[in-house]
């Protein structure tokens, strides 16, 4: 069985080499600088897990996964509260944060050895052991986007209990073209069992939608 461990700053160079060789989307210096350093928003540091390659290449990696914690926006009553004159912030709700898998790569020579499954499971075990993140916000789910044509990855996450949540058009852009993605989610309390099926939702990546933000804020504020 392939050994999985938490990543360290010493893994940045081989991790980047692995990602650059296998991922269609290329990440810049800023992305790798935040993996083991301060984040731009002073939020929780990303979580990194790696599968070291066997000797004689101890510095190389057979696989690597990186994820970030996305904290929920604080509840303030939204636009509805402002329109009604209730300008004092509402009591914060204990809504869960989300762990978002940013990258997951496995070297071709290490495939079919359970490396990808091991990396994802290492993340899930770590998150299940975390009681709180930041100022008391629990982590309730794991999400990720998968290229809609990547059947192997879709099958892998499906076997791990992730459900398809949405089809996102034009989510990726590489090789001079736009590519669709599938948003997948796993509720942490369902790890070890089957996640409930989500209703597919058609989405399209757009810079804005007329009055959409206002209607959503009114809907949330009315709850």
C-alpha cells in the first residue's frame, strides 16, 4: 500500500512538476507560494497530502492533493434587513465551512495502485478529525470541480461517495478553448456511507446576472 503523508514546504518543487506535467490548467507562482505559507485572506492554510515515490527517487512524488477551507460568509441580514431598517448585524449562524479540492494528480507510473483514493481518504480523515476551523466554524462538506469529459475522475469520486451537484459550462479555459466541468460534493457526516443524490442544476459561468444578486439576497434575508 502506498504511504500517504502531509505535505511540507520541501514538496513544493516536485508537486509543481507533477501538476505542470499532468494538469491542463497551469497554476502560477502565487498559488504555490500560498500552499505552505500565508493566504491572501489570512484564512486557514491549505491542506496538502502527498504520496512519495519509492526509491531511488525519494524527492519525487507519485501523487499529490491540495485543498483549501472555504468559510461561509457571516450572516448579517442581507439586503432585506437593510431595506427594512434593521441595520444591526444578525446573530451569526453556525453554518459549516467547505473543504475545496484544488488539485489532485497521480503520476502515470503510479496509477492503479490506489494512490488517488489514498490521497482523498487522507483528506477526509483529516477533516473528520477537525473539530473547528477559524473562529468556531465546522467543516461540513468537501467539494471539487472535475472536467466533464474526465470519466475516470468522475468514476473515482463517485466511488468515494461524492454526488454530482451541477454542470458548470465554460468553467475551465485551456488550449485556447472553454471546457465544461461537473461540481461534486460529499457531506462529511456521510463519509463511509453513500452521499445523498443531488438534483443536477444547469449553470453557466457568467461575470454577472442582472439583479440576480439582489433577488438572492432578498431570498436569504427573508428566511
